[in-house]
C-alpha cells in the first residue's frame, strides 16, 4: 500500500489485494493445510528457503492480509497476528529474552500484563524491573542491567490512563542497546504511531478498538524494522547466531529487517501455537475498516463525558488527557494531537461504596470485563481486572481503590450522559 494514503484509506484498502476474478472481500481461508505438487517444494518451506503456506499454525492467507493492514497503519515492515493481546505481549518479549535475562517496564500497565511480566516470566527466569513512567532520566537509566533485553510500556495505560513519554523511554532503551516495545492498544495507529517517536516494536490487543464490536479476541505484533540487532549482536543471539532447529539459519542474515517477525513466526508460533483463527481475523478486518470513524466518535464522546463528570458535584476526580488541567494533557497533545481514546477513569466523593452503587444502577452502560468497543461499559479495576494485585502493586500501577473505568461507546453522547446522571442520583 502506498505510504501516501491516509489512515482512513489504509483501513479499507490495505492488506488484501484481489487479482482479476478473485473475491473483492477478504476470504476466510478456513483450512489447516495447503497443498503442494512436490515433496521438495514442501521441504523448502520447512527450511525457510521459500515463502508460502503449509500449516495455519504458522501462517494463513487471511491472517497475513489482516496483519499486513495493521502493519501498514503503524508504518512497520512486518507483523503477525496472535490469539490474544496477552499472547502478543508474551511473544514480543520471549522472542528476544530467555532465562537469566531482564526487562524494564513502565509500572502503569494493564493488570494482566503486569502479572505476566512480574510473575509468570519470573518463573521462566526473566526478571522485570518496574519504573514510574514519570521517572526522570537518572532513575530510568538506573533500572537497566547488563542483561536487560527490552523496555516495555503502554502508550495509554489501562486503566490509569498514563500517557507514556515515548521519546524519553526510546532514548533510554537505545542508550542501552535494547528495543522499546510499546502496547498501542488504547491509542491505536489512528491517534498515535509510536514508530515515529522512536519505538521499535508495537503490540496490540486487537480485541479492543480494532475489532470494535467485542466479537473476537486477538493480538498483533508489528516490527518497525529500525532496530539494529547486529549492532548489539551479543545481546540477541537468538536473532544473530545460528538456529539449530532450522539447520543453522541466522535470522538477521537471511531475513534482514524482517528477522524479528520471521523468528517469532518460525520459532514461537511453531512451538507455542497461539495463532489467531482465520474466522477471527476475518471479523477483525471488518472492524478495522471502520476504525477511523469509530475512534473519532469515541474520542468526541469521551471528551464531552469527561467534561460533564468534571463538573459533577458527586465526582471527586476525573482522569482524561483531553482535559486541559490533566497531568498528561501536554504529552497527549504531542503524541496524540487528534485525540487519545474513549476511556475515562474517575472516582466519586462517596468512595468505593459509591462507585458500586452508581455502577449497579446504570441502565445502558454495562458492567463488563471488556473495554474499548462500540458499547459504553464500566468496570471497577481494583475489584475486577487488577484483583490479583496487592495494595502496593495497585498504587504502582496507578489504580486507586475508588477508580472507575468508563469506556465511552459510540452511542449518542446525550444518552450516555443521561444514563450516568440517573445512576449518580443513587449515590
């Protein structure tokens, strides 16, 4: 796809390129296997000497078309779909780290990602150091070790809505010869393109705004192609030294800028198998076609709802970067000048009990685990998504006990506000 096309056009046109007489709409290649005429040709595919499809756990034409669209939207060189956003964040690290290694993470993270990096990876021998995203350069650099292999953060954290200073984290990562990996789920490439600010790899939970309709779980990893793995060859032997499971192929030599995604596909997807189903990829593609339209409406509605809540007598505080007095307003203007996302966090003067009373009396907005789809929804993270964290971990992640996460949908904004108004009457 031409880089001159705007995101609205790429959402529709990127990825699937039908030839004469082929389906105009991306087909679902609902097949586990693909036929070849000779054993020799199949062998070349298994040796990574030839590109092609032979087993859907590794690659599938439907999935690849959708990955290519997301890659184009982010401005990367290669991408792969995964079965979930959690799988994407797991693979993004495991592709370059192993037992005995270390990563640096911004502490404001989605609860599931925090648990993955703080506890599950630790059991695998990979340790994480969490730093305040607002930390100064000296504190940030102090978090690095000789065995650090990556830095990770979220463009807009879930649910604390901290806006990551991408340039600051990228500069620190590159000073220590490691890549910056950014989860861009909430902002989406419509509002933020982290590669333009120094990030090297982007992940997504496509389950959220990209799908947009709460129909299918999925994830994606996109590589910018900008990080020079060979420049820090000793740090990344998985990419820069022979892989004995593929007859000694060296990924950086064989695949150049495509090395990172090629290794993730050939090694991790081969062995762990967290592939997105072609059916889900098909549904994801339908969601992507309206991504620009929906994100604009989400942001427009969220801004008005945030302003309403900010002026409500029963509301103690509101966190939304679109508000001028917000701590991250200036960073948001820098990295996301067209808007941030449709998610707001706020607390009530009546505290946690008031939050429960308000949420239980909502009529249109639903209490659900999900976030960032067309329907307005609400959640109490300390009781739900971040329930496994202790009080200290909650505070480090920016999750206050009274925090309510409101995912503003694309319904008429006056109806959303009316629902909040009648629910707040019970507080």
